[in-house]
């Protein structure tokens, strides 16, 4: 029996917590953590309409404040439309 699971460690956590964790455990830069959760993930799942901010893409954007390694989400846009504001 194959016991390998096809999921990220801690994938049940909100994405915000995952970014905080990877920065804390690996001491990687914020830019690297964001790339892991956006561009790299979209490539893995072949979601060609998202993952970065290029013309013609969905424009899913999260604006946040970073204090230490803690993120506070300020605004969220889906397909360029504001859907959340703190």
C-alpha cells in the first residue's frame, strides 16, 4: 500500500498561516514564500489564468501588512474585484 499523501504539510491551515510557518521554519524571504503559494502552486495545478500579475490573468490579489513574520490581511481582490476589506 502506498502511504504517500499528495498534499502539502499543514495544508489544512489557512494560506496566511502557511506563509508564516514557512518563513519561520526556513527563514526564507517573504518573496520566496509568496512565490511558493502563488506562482509555483498555479504551475503545479496547471492554473494558467493565475499565479502572477500579468495582463489577462485573473488578478486575485491579497494586500497585507507584515510585522515580524505575522501577516495581517487588509484587502482581498478576486478577479480584480474587492471581496474583503479589514
